[in-house]
C-alpha cells in the first residue's frame, strides 16, 4: 500500500468503537444484507466457511453483525468450521480486536459464538489478503473511503468534498481505480457463490455526505479550526496545506459503475450487484442533545471525540515532524479543544450524520 | 485459558526479539528440522499450505526459519497458496508482528518471501486455533514452558526448578497434562501428513536448564534479588511469595512420554515422534563478555534486558495491585537495576545458556 497507509491510524485500546456509536448503528442496518447473503448460499461445502471484516479497526462496531451471521451459520451448518478474520493496516490495534472478540475487555460484550476460529490480517485491503477462492463472505463498513494514496494535496480545504477542477478530478480518478482494485482483489479471494456486503461512506442522491446533511458542514468546521491555528501563529502555511484526508465519498453512480459495464473486469470476474441503496444515519450525539438529555457542553464533550477517533492521524501527520512529539500532541489537543468549545458555545447544526451506500454483491456459483 | 494467561506478557514494540538473540540462535538450529518436515511431505494438495508459529511473541526470532521454509515451499510448489499465521495470547503485540513480517520496522528485515498470506491468531495454544485438518506445519519455539495455569505458588523460590515435594508434583502433573493437551489440539488441526517442529525449554539429560548450566543459577539470582527487596522493606512477604513463574522445564522423558504410549491418545491421534534431541545454546551475551568485547558493565547492560523481556510480567504481577502503577514500575526497575549492578560488579558465571529439547513430530498421512 502507498504512503497514505503510514499515516492512517484509528485511536486504539477500544477508543475507536467506544466513540463511534453511529458506526455501529449503520452496521446494524447492514446486518440484514449479510443475512440475505448467507441465506442465498449453499453451505454444504467441507472447507471452513471464512468471513472477513475488511478495515475492521478495533472490531467493536461490527461484532453484532458477526454474531448474527455466525449464529445463523452455526444453526444451518452445525458441523462446518467457521472462521472470522478481522483485517486492517499492520499498525492497527489487533490486541484489542482479539480481546474484544474473546470478551476480555471490561464492560464490553464479546463475540459470544463458541467455536469460531478468530484471526487477524495486517494486510491492506489494497493488497491480496486471502488465498484465492477461500473467502465465503466479505464485509466492510466505513473503511473504503480511505484511498490507497493521496492523489493531490488540497491547499484550500481538508477534504475532497471541497476540491475543484483538476484536484477534484484527481480524487475522483483515484477513487474509481481504488474501488475497482478492491473489487478485483476480493473477486479472486471469494469462493464461487460467495458474497460481499459493504457499508461505505457515500455522497448520496441529494448530495449529502458525512457531517453535511443540512446543518453545519463538519469538514468546513475542521478546515476553519485548522486555519485558525495558523491565524494564531501556531502552525505554518505548509502545515495548513498538508492537512488533507486521503479520502473520497463515492457517489452511488460511482459505486455502481464497475457492475454496469458488462464487458468490464469486475463483471468478468463474476461479481454482480444484488442490492444497493443509500442510508442516512442521524448523529446519535446530536439526537441526544436535541432530545434535551444533554447540555450543549455535554454534547460537545461527547461529540468531538467521535470526530477525533478517525481524524486525528491526518492532522497530526500534517504537522512538521521536526516539532517535538509533545508539542505536536499539544497542538492537536488545542485544535480539538477549540472545536469542542465552538460546539459548546453554539451547538445548533453541529452533528455528524452518517451517509452510507449499502451494497450486497455476489460472485457467480 | 486459565488465570496465568492474563499475566504472561512479553515486552512489546520489537523489544522481545531485539533482546533475545539467543532465542533466534536456537531457532536457526531448529530450521533443518522444519526443512526435513516439509521434505517428507507431498505438496500436491490444492488447499493453502498453512504454517503456524505458536506463541510467536513479536515474530522476530523465527522470521529466518519461516523465510527458509517458505522459500523452499515456493520452489517446490510454485502455484500453491502459502499462509503463515503467528499465534500468541490476545494481548500480544500483533501490530509489531505484522510490521515485522512486512518489513516495515526500521532496521529490521521482513519475511521477504512475496505472496505469502500472513495472519495472526490471539488464541492461546491451550485452545483450538485452526479448523480441523487445515494445518500443514506447526512450529513453536521457547513458548510451551508457560503452563496453562499456576498449579501452586512456591513460597521459597520463583521457579519450579526449586520446588519440592507436593509442590513439585503439582507442577510436574500440570506440565504433563498441558503437554498432552497441546499435542491433542494440534493433532486435530493438522492435515494428514502434516508435521510439528518444537524447540521447547527443557531440563536436559545432565540436569541443565535455562540459566543453570554450571555457572550462577539465574533463577536463584532472580529469587535472591526479589527477596532482597523484601529485606529492604520495599515489598511485602505476600509479594515475595506471589512471584512464581507459571513455567516448567520438561525433561526429555516427559516430552517423549505421550509418544511412547502406543495405546495413549497422542499416538491414537496419529502423532509420531521422528526426531528428539537436546541442545545447549551458549548465552551470546556471556560469550561476548568472555571474548573481551565487553566490559563487565557493558555485559550487564546488554544481558539483563534479555531476562527482563520475559520475566517482567511475573514480577510485576506479584506486586500488590493496590500500589500505584508508577510505584510498581519503580520497584521493578529497581529489581532489574540491582540484578544488573550485581552482574556488573561480579560478572563471573552469569549468563543465560539456553537448554532446549528439539522435536519433530509427524501426523500419519
């Protein structure tokens, strides 16, 4: 995997899943697709039934889906060996994944399906992960908006949603190439009759995307607070420019495209799109504030960590490595503290609604 | 796995393999056994050829063995998928394993065999790890002296080598039960014609064992320095007593026993002992001191960390959890500093020669 991989880093020790309630809600909505995928399968094979969770972070948000799927598989094929492999980048916190699966993290429910063989892979989903023809069901949620490389820095913003012209085109092309690459790699890994279920961040038919569903635009807020550090003399112009998420929120048309080209490599590899729809999952933090459960300060204190869980590595990586590590961390703390103060002072419209495209893909039997 | 698992912990971020040069030398001596094991195999199968490294810690000491085996497999069966799974306890530093395998740790050579599918398992080797019949070659070095549970505390010493009477018997029986359990679990996992290669700590025919080959007895030194903390009023009597390694160095006869009982479960499961011999690997640190490369202080500074890499968790776990974490760490630092000062002041006879029993086991085809 390319340079982006070195800097993408979820916060560890269960922080990620503990602070991403919304991500779990999305996966709960994807669970019927995974159950539909296995319902369509012949389970009479002798090889282990292998499930993968691509880009699983600490594994906490998807345990419920895997519990449902594995319970159903165990019921229908009681004698078949079942494996579950969590994949992510090599520096991921896999110790937390295993401890979560085994129910060894305090206060967190484990997988709870006995006899499932649990593995991890530290290989990027832009590379082959499984031997050809060995995967029965691949799942991935809220991971594949991370591109294999940053196609271009965006000087004027932190995210491709604000890119224009040639920069926007560079992101669009990288995202298309990466999506095809992911699908072709998985097509090789899937056994005949296997399936993929995705819940990927998307720009939906109404132009909505993560943190931009009508209220304050989250990526605009990120950008404003980052530039504010520069206005205050705390960071350099180069550091402002370097903060660019190597991400792209594909449109539904972009997700569908490889499946609509009958002569294209994805269809030729045997993959078919069975279901595809978008889904807006309201920010659970904003909902609790709106319901009067929280004060503005409480909302801000709960909400900003969910942004931090996945965004911190990009901002930290934008800072000059010549700065002492403690200084860099202090700048990042200051950045999120300012964002939190902003939300606490003027909470209206803040919130990170999730916008996903859910897909179920089958491979010809 | 029982209570011992929660406290066994190798130091992370590559510390383990960087400070266990001797462990790597042993594995280099075990490499011919692994090559002999695959030489005897029919490689014409279609399923992935799966290799496991049980209790691999950070994976650094065995990468050379796996490189040799995988290179030979790739030569003989160029089209067969090859997998390598590092296993250890769930809290192990798997991020370092993956980064090492992929050659992403500064100054450390990676696996270097392209196209090998790399996985990890956080499941104890006292539990099933792989689906039945899917493992081609299992390897384990310097791990299976860790028992599944502490059979009894040893008030008067820190290690079973000094246990007597009923306490000694309890350790011996636990070690026998654990060894049979390991073998029976692996017998299920192995494909027909598969093999196991072990380099386990042992008490050899001359009564030698780790750190006890004629000079100062390492476990006696551990015990003396631990009791010295009590004599100085730094730790309590209960803390002295609680420091007991959940370990046992099996004799060759004990390692052989399950294979010599033709009606016993291990033989009935299809396992046969093909090779078995003991090996003393001189302490590489003591050797450099003896050769005049190091002063006594330099020797002590290099030597004590290799002890610390695997012993720290036992001593840390013996301290009262009511002590603040920083105080516990300070006591442990003081303990190893005293050991280091002891070695620096009077280096003669210090050293941790490794004493291993190397075994090659086959499963009937």
